[in-house]
C-alpha cells in the first residue's frame, strides 16, 4: 500500500550509468519499458504501472535523452554491435574499457563515485586512434598514449 518513489535524484544518474553499460558492452541490450525514464515500481502489481509519456520531470526527461543518445550511438556504430571488448582499467569507483571493430574504436569511461574524478588511462598499443570526439561533452586531453578525462560524480563518457 505504500507509494514507491524516488527520494534521491542520484538514482537517475546511476540508472544512466547502467544504461551506458548495457548499451556499450557485447550482447543484445534489454531495456524494459520505463527504464528509459526511471519509472519506479515495487512488487506486483506496482511493477505494471502505466507508462508515462507526458509530464516528465526534468530528471526523467534528461535520462530519456541520455538513453536515446546511447541507443542511437549503438545503432549507428558497428563497434558497439560487433566490436571486441577491451578492458583498459577497472577500480572500485571507475571503469574504462574500449570497443574495437576493424578501424572503428570507442573508449567508454564510467565514474561510479560521488566525487568529481579525473581518470587517466594508458591506451593499449592495439588502439591506434589519436583524435577523439566526446559524446557527452566531458573535458579530456591526450598526451601521447595517455588519455585523461574529467567526469562528474556518477557519470560516463564515450569517446569516438
């Protein structure tokens, strides 16, 4: 009988991290209806709430736009569908991995902490790309084979 809702807006950021993960790793991604906006729900029958199409909050709309960007990125880049998965760096609070398909390359960085994080990675020698374009406008710099990306708390970046 209780109302299930979101009491901490960080949940939207964490859901965006999960969407980044499932849409950039190998395999077929599964997005249940409502996941793209952070629709809440508890045990049956609350898990079968009506889909919300109008009157989205700012946080719901931002999450939907993020998922839309990720899905479009996956659809238009074979690297996310067919590419090899290359683990570059993993830690308790962040992860950097790459996808490579012939000449196409992408670097995915995830900050799973509540702090601003500057992630520096050494690019493997089999990744040859030297110029990247940021998908979500994070600041980054390259210095030889080193790549440094600044990520806000609970955020991600995809460099193509």
